[in-house]
């Protein structure tokens, strides 16, 4: 039994979906410590989560905790779920870059660098404190920018760190449905960086199904597959990969947008919290499910179960590269298949990048490295370099203007 797992950012209104996933997958855990800032939000979420457990008869206890050290004491797993600056910060990451001629995104490009500059100082502080209290804990990161956070902690902490995102699983499920197979039957050759992944091959029983899949995907669809890129490169990209290849179209849409994703989520969060005030509420409201937070059910809980299992499971995760992708630095983070069991994590050796991806991946990883160093040394120069070399930033002029705005609006200390 897992005696305790802790969740940083435990006051998120979507944490009840995590509880439902624990129940539905029968994760053998005794205590779930939700860590958040003092205030009514944490209490409302924790109380509702306990009601969900009580209704199902699941024998676990939810603890609302404002002290990080208390929360991780005795915990085997720590899920990092924080969003530094809240939805207001995400809105800036989405809204500010388009004003400077760049795609707005909280994970990639200029918005991803800005997010890293505000988020990494907090994450470094948490990691240092966790390391003192629970050095053997497994740190499961969900916080964006995923790749930069995992890379930073892999370099500068001794914790076992792994990043878990929902996109690889989502695409594998879609492809399994196309083949009328269970996802567990598919062997997936996947290479990527966080949110920028490519499926190179899919096999069933040792035989490639890729020609069959490519044939079915050659016509435009309304299910998240980029048929243009698939037709051009004969590989299957995940959603965010399109940002690089369709920058003009995406930026045009963002510049004319009046409501951003962060606006919608912020508004929904307030309404969801109001619903949680009802002490008789024992079902996750439909409003909370509209976001479709599948990452708990499809990624986080299965990962923890795999880490508890004697049998190895193949899971696509964001981890330290080592020698998995030959073209990238060993200390960079990559998103690749990993063999997961109670013995630990064993990343698969993926080999070389496809030639058309090598330059893009190297540029992204150099930008990530520089963003980490900018935070470590409070360096304006490194922050500007991180933006200037990023493939989603069009010019040094745009990088300078954007960074000046970020430093001013966020109050980030750089010299």
C-alpha cells in the first residue's frame, strides 16, 4: 500500500477528477495530502474530495495541508500541479506574445520562456525543501513548461523526477481506435520533446501498421490529426507540433481572438468553486468535466500503478535524455517511451532524430537550457538568448521587446 501521496497545487478545482481516477483504478493509497495556500479554496476542494471518497466507500483520507514539509513527510509520490501566478499568468503567456508577432502559448515559444522565468524559482525552492524531508520521493511533474521544469530539476536536484503529459496517450488511443485495437496491444516508436512529439511507427505483434494508418489519415479530419504534416513527413505529430509548422495561420487567429483559453478556464473555476460550497454535492459537476481533464485517468494514476508494479510497462514520459536520443545533450529533457516498474525508470534508446527534426529539436533544447540558466543566475542575457534562439521567436527585436514587457509586468529580477 502507498501510505501517502502528496499533490502540490492541491487546491485546483480539477483535483476531484484525480480522486475519481484513484477510485476507478483502485489505486492502493491510504492518504492523499493536498498542498495549497491557506484559504477557503483548499478547504472546499479537500472537503469535496473526501465526500467523493466517502460516497464510493473507498478507504482513503484527504488531508488539506498548507505546510509542504508536513505534506511530504512519509509520502512516496509528489505530484507537482502548481501554476505560479494562477490563470492570470497563463493569460499573459497566451495574450502578450501575439502583440509582438509571436504565437502565445504557456508551454512553448516566448510564453513558455516567460512561464519558466516565473515558475522555476518556486519549483527550485520546493524541490530543495522536499529533498531535505523526503529524498527518496518520486517527483511527478505536471507543471508547465514541462520540458524546462523536468530538465531543470534533473540537473539541479537529486530527486527522481519524471514529467507526465496527456498528449502521447491521447494520440495512441485515437490510433488504437482507428485500428480497432486496445491501446495496450500497440508498440509505439515515439520521439519528441515535451508537447512536440512524433510517432514514427506503430507495431502490433511485431508487424508495422504504419502504412495502414497513414492511408486512413491521408484525408483531412476533424480529430486533431494534422494531415498536411502526416502527408509531408509520413510520421504522426502531436497537437502542439503544429505550432512550428503553421505559425502564420495560428498567429493570425490569435491576433483576432477576443477570449483566450485562460479567460474561459478562469471564469469556469469561479463557478466550479461556488458549486463545491454545497455540502451535499457528491458528484463532480458537469461544468468541471467540460475541460475533459483526462490526464489523471489516462496518465498520472496509470504511471503510479506502473511504478508499483512488478511487471514493466511502456509509458511515454518526459525524462532526462541520457543516451536515448543521440543528437541531443545527455542532460536535456526529452519525451520518449520509458519502461516503468517498481524497479524504476528505464528510458528506451530511440536513436537519432529524423533529419528534418534535428535542427528544430536542437534549437528548442538550447532555448530550454538558456531559460534554466537565466533563472539560476538571474541573468537577463541568458533570458534574452533563450528567446532569441527559440524557433517560435521571429527576431531579436521581438525578443527584446517581449522580455522588457515580461520583466516589467511580472516583476522578475534579472541583471
